[in-house]
């Protein structure tokens, strides 16, 4: 995640990628995240001083977006209005119980979606609470409520809400991805690894965000081969639409492995797609230091 653009553009930005303050528009993500980043990684290289990666670029919240504007809120019978990174889940990802939602309850959900589009988090929470109170089996509403609660820094309530669908449907992918996101934000890497692993068991072929979280968790747990494999898979699935931050994540992994050549290559890839001038300048400066140290 790029913290500055994430928190400043409109309160719901990138990692982190990634579940909360408002919907993602124009390259921002959906979380109003507190400032703070993991300790910078150093490239092991005996006898050669190498700069650490920019400390205000955070690899833990790589967000995948389904276009810059997620479009109008969808209803429970066809799609969802999840916040990033869940908005990148393929259309039609709804629980069986969601197809049986009463019309009145569905309207509450849709009103919650509309409130999110207007960046009214308190109003969205109110509508979503009504929806799950009216119909406790509404999985999509529980997960979206969890994302809103996380955005409002009600972390334990958010975890409880995102866990609720799993009491009736152990294979509900959005719940696992929501729990992964919360764990990553808390830097609870064992939990993030557990939940992202389960998400990938459910969908091993199309869920780029889960692979990115899986990579970030493994990186922070110092499981570097696994981190590299998952990050490369995230990049492969995302293709040309992959979030640029996956390249920064890969650069961090290669830095930890002492692979300066691939670290440099990934930073250059990142710069091809970076949209924030300050973020790009920061990485360019670091890249210049890295290349200077190798001469």
C-alpha cells in the first residue's frame, strides 16, 4: 500500500491493501488507514551498504481493484458492493441464503451501498445492521458490515461480523478474504496466512488479492520462497490490470532474499504504473540509491 495516497485521497485507500472508509475511486482503496509501515527490509550484501526501501511504502496492503470506479451498488441477487479488495471478486459471488433475502431486507442492503457511494459510513452501518437483524443469514450484508466496522476502527466487531457467515457456510470466500484483510492491517501475520490459505483453497485460480495477502504474510513470517511464489501468482492473475503495488511487494521479497537484480527490475515495473507523483519520486530516489550502491 502507498500510505499517503491511500489516506489522503478520500479515506479509503490502498493494502491495504484495501476494506473500509469509502469506495475506491481513481486508484485509491477503501480504507482510512492509520499511518505506519513495517520495518524497512535490507538487502543482505556483505561489505556493501544498500539503502532500505522507502519506509512509507507498505507492502502489506496490496489492493486489487476492478476498474477505477466500481460502478453503481449491486444487489444481493446478482452482485455485491463490497469494498476493496473484495470488490474484485468475480460477479455472482453470493451465498445461497443471499438469494432468499426478503425484499425489505434487500432494500436495506442497497441503501447501505448507496450510503457508501456517498461516503456516509455511519449511515451505511445503520442500514447494514438493520439488514442482518432482519435476516441473519444474509452473508453479503455481514461481510460488508464487517468492512464498514473495520473502516470505523471497530476491529473486534468487524471480525465478528466477517466471521458470521462461516457459521452456516464454511466455504464463503468473501468472509475469509475480509478476515485476511483485517489480520493484515493488524499485522497478525499468522492469522493472515491462515485465512488467505483457506481463501486460496476455495478459489486457487482467480483470487489475486488472496495471493497478494498470502505473499505479504509469508514475507513478514520470513517464508521467502512461499512469498515469492504467491506474489508472482498474484501478478500473473492480475495480468496488465494487476495493482502496481504487487511489484513493490515483489521488490521487498527480492530485497529480503538479497536478489538486487530482481529487486531493481520490480521497482522499475512499479514505476511504469505508479500514478501518484510523490510515490513515484520516492521510489525513483530509492532506486537511484540502490543502483548507486551497486556500482
